[in-house]
């Protein structure tokens, strides 16, 4: 099968603008004519192999950045937004959505913002006790969603913060005991650490930081490192937030905690050392958790962030769902994108993890676009640390395209070469094209229905 042509006009314009080059100068450095460059930047011609090589040689570009753009995410997000019943017309062709994502990404993002504003306004009006008489009932993205999208479109990798965390973790005296190093760093900053029997995981009161002894050891270490980020890396966090340009103080505050969390995870599992260990163990989650003093969930999340230019790991997806099926964490460095609204596909093994606590569940899955994945799921519990305290229960899933199976210990024994071994899964019922799904909750928006009162199958209709 011939390799797909690479259209990356928006990325080429971004690179040229970043280098402060005119089209004429940029074309000269790439060894192409000015009209040819203009056609590539407007996606009228694909990026040639010679141009890709020139980008790598002249600018040191990690060429995977050309294909790892926001395009797939934007297309997936637009398809889901257009599946909203408010759009009564036919769904635009997939080719049109791809053109919009590649040629006008800013317009695509604006459309998603507009649809999100509509949904939030609609939900507020549906709840009159919250919407009537409130001055803050404005149609704008919720701070939580704004921050989630910030990390989503950064590929869940923040280079400056990641490198700062790695430098902190690998500094002399910290390699062997990051926990002691964190306590020492805080002490040098005038913050005394006290371990106390408290329900609150982490609480700073003046110059004293209280860490709960009820939390698991890896959680305690993570909270110490998070406080190191807030205490010693504040200028870096603030500079990153300035670049993000959040729309509200609430979103900025949530994002700051998110960046501090990112620093903590990257310090607990430094990029180079963690990536090397992942390769040696073939991504054995339990071995990695033991080696780095982290939880299984922390390891999975970290694996999904290994997207450093020039040193990328396997592109993983990572998701966490609650017992109601609601997605509480999501990230994908793969072509698989998660539903932005509602729950995940019920055929996905992440939901079955609650039925078999303490076990890793493996699944070979295929999405409607024909891409095949290996998915690993497991339940995770977060005890309250005392009798009678509530226990939070989640399920997590980590996976990648099946072509990476040889690098995963969890693929051993699976028949990845047999098409029948792959279970069909989707993203959202409204945009899923499968017509024989026994778990379908609502009809697909793009298909016509046939309803026969004399015939009843699994569903009360058939999809044409």
C-alpha cells in the first residue's frame, strides 16, 4: 500500500514564522521555488521527501512533528461536535473536515469554542435554579475544559517544564532518593515538612508543609514534588501560563496546578531514565512502578507524555473513567481520540476492569477507521486511609497501535496477526458508523434509519 501523501501547510507556515523568514528565504533554504513553497503552504501540493530532509538538515526539525499535528484531533473533535442534534443538516464530508483542520486550524478551534459555548448555555438554561438571575451565566468555556484542551493540544508534553523536572531529579544527591531531595529542597527554601495524620493530602500553612501519612508513599512523594514546583519553579510556571493566555483567572489557577502536577510526575520519572527503563522492561507497568516508586496510574500517565522532539517514545493513549463511565482523564498521542462529551464506548475493556479488580485486562481492538490497537485496562482504588473513609474507584486504560506490539510485554501470546482477534470499538455512538453494534445507545447521525413495527432485533431500528 502506498504511503499517504503528507499535507502540512499550517506546520510549514508555523516553522517559517518561528524562524522569522520570508517565503523567498524559506524556499531558498529548502531548495525549492517560491511558487512550489506557496503551494505546499496552502496544501495544494504535498510536502516532498526532499523538503522533509531539508527541514531536518537545515533546521534540525524532528520530522515526526509534521505528521503529529493537531489535524487528527481537530477532525475528531469537529466530527463529534457536528454530531450534536442541533446540526440538522448532513455531516460535512470527512475530506472537508480534514481540509478545514489543515488549512484553517484557527477557524476549526473557533468553531469548537462556539459549539462548547452553545452546549454550556443550553445546559444552564435547562437548570433554571442555576441560570436565572446569575450574572456569571455567560457562554464561555468552563475553566476545567479550557485547561484540559490546553494539555490536549500540547500533546500532553510541556518541554520546558519536563526538562526542568529532569534536571532537578538528576542533580547530584537526588538520583537515589528523590523524596529526600524534595524535602531538602523545600527546607532550603524555608519550608519545613511535617508528616501528619490528616485527611488532607497536602496543606501548606505559612512556612510549614503538612503531608498526610494516610496517603500511599508514592502519593506522598508526588505531593512533595508538586510543592517543590510551586515553591522553586514558580517563574517557569508563570511564564508558561503567560504563553497559554487563558480566558479566566480560574482557568489559569487550575492550569498552574496542572503544570505543577506535570513537574512532579516528570521529576518522579525523569524523561531519559524512564524512557530507557520502559524500553528495557518492554513497558512492564509493575516493574516501572517499583523502580521509580510510583503508582500504576502515575506510570501510565507518564508513558503518555513521552513526546519529546527527537526522542519520542511509543505514542500511547491514556484514559481514566469512573464507575459511571465518565471520562475523568484523557490523552492520546495516537490517532484514537476520546469522546469530548459523554462516556467512552461500552465495548472497550476499560469498563470491564471494575468486574475484575487487581487484574490487567488485555484487548485487541479496531476502530471504525480500520486502525488496530492493543489496550490494557485495570481498576485503581484511592482509599481514604482510615476506616469509614470513602474509597474512590476508577479504571484506567493504556494502549497504542498494534504495530508497536513487539515493544510491549502485554502483547505476548496475543494473536495480533489474526483479524478476527480484534474487537470492534468506537468513540461516540452519534459518530460511530457501525450498523450492527449490540451496545448502541443512540442512532448514528450520518445514517438513515429503517423502522419496521413487525420486526424487532437487538435494536428497534436498522441502520441503512
